[in-house]
């Protein structure tokens, strides 16, 4: 990692971490607030899905915005959009308005994810790509895991909880201001063709991204409600989502190191097998506290590694415009999977 531009990387990592903090707080706060108002899980699933649709809707436009404004300015604009959309939810109980605001929020997240993931892969040396990408994803989830804990605090003591969550995003702006505003090469007229050429080369990357998007969205938004319905106190139920993220955060660098030394494909496959073995045990663990928390930690670790290694695979296979397109495809996949999951489980 001798050739790493550490200033840009450090600023990017801290900034995306702060975004993770805001995201980790906003998702469970939305679900919990709607549940406390007596809104059914079908509507909660729909509101959650609309945010994911925003991610999908933004994906085709990211390259053009970056070419016009530069990556730094585009990311700063997305931070402002996320902050204002979240804070505005404090001002109304209207579900249609919340749907619009969540769509805007999701589009802002899509912009931040697409640029950040492509950028970190461009910065990473080939020999240490797994560890570099792991540091990026670890920063995101390390901050994100604090989000549900903040919701427990806001829900009990802060009257303007959505406004407080919106303000969290603004702390990403100083870090973004430090990043060199060098845009990637401009997209060409062949960009649409490139998407069609790239997609067949990344089927397992898409599968990995889709799985983790579904897992992450349901864990942050509906897992606390599931825990409450199984007799777990509200504050502890909110921390169930944090437990998933703790497991995700704790071992990402280890999985990145393993990928660098033993091959990304082998580690990727092993993580997928472990999730398939552990996930069916979740309903059986709800009544046994030590098993519940242990299982959540393990699931978070293996599921998080699946997504992290999907990003590593993008960097291994693509570069230049193709890497930007691959990152956009990953985020479009995220939008589809995380949008469809809550709709299906909420109905």
C-alpha cells in the first residue's frame, strides 16, 4: 500500500463513514416512528422500498453529474439533499410526502455510493485491493452501527429526532472538501453499450450485491420490529441492528487480507455458504439471548464480507469508464433488491 494517496483516501473514508452514521440512524427511526403511529408493516415496507427505488433511479445519471461538476461537488450536493430530505420528515406526518422525501434520500445515497465505491477502487493498488476496500467498508459500517443506538437515544430524549438525524449528514462535508476534485474521464456515447457489455461479465458480483442489499435493508428496518414482536425490549431490539453491523465491521479487514492472500473467489464462496447455513437459525434463536446476539454477529460478518468482496471483484475486473459503469450497476442492483425485499416481507 506504498503508492496509496492517503489524504484523499482518508478524507473519503471519513466522509463515507459519516454518511453511514446518518443512514444507520434514519432507516430504523423511520420504521419505528411509523410503527408507533400504528402504520402496518406493508406500508412500512413500501416507504422503505421507495428509498431503494431512489438509489436505482439515480444510477444512470451519476457519470454525467460527475463529468459536469466533479466527484467532490457531486458528493457534497448529495449530502445536502440527504440532510434536507431527512430533516423535512420532521415537519409532516403525510405518508405521500414522506414517500417523496425518502425517494430523494435514496437518490442521494445512490450518488454517494456509486462515486465512493468507484473512487476507492481506483485508489487501491492491485496487491492490497482487498484490504483497502475493507478499510472503506469498515469505516462505513463502523459509523453505521452507531446509528440504531442513536435512534434509541433520540427516540427517548430528542423531540426533533429527524432533524437531528439530518444534521448528522452535514458532518461529512469537511472531509469531502479535502478531496482533490479530479473527475474521472468523461463518459462517451458508448456508455449505454458498455453497460450491456459489462453486465454479462459480473453475474456473481450482481448476486452478491443483491443479497447484501436485501439483508442490510431488512436488518436495519424490519429486524428491530421482529425482535419487539418476540418480546425483546424496544431499546434492545434497536440494538439488534447494531449487532449485525458490529459483526460486519469487526472482520472486514480480516476477510480483505484473506482475499489478498488466498484469492477473492474462494473467500467469497465460503462467506456465501456460511450465511446460507446460519440464516435459517435466526427464528430459533429469538428466545435465547446469548444465541440471538452471537448469531447476529456472525451473520453480519459473513454477509458484510459478501458485499465487500463484490466491490473488490469490480476493481479486479474493470477500470476507467468500465469501473464507473460496474459501480453504477452494483448500485442499481442494490436499489432493485433492497426495494423489492421490504415490499415482499411487508405485505
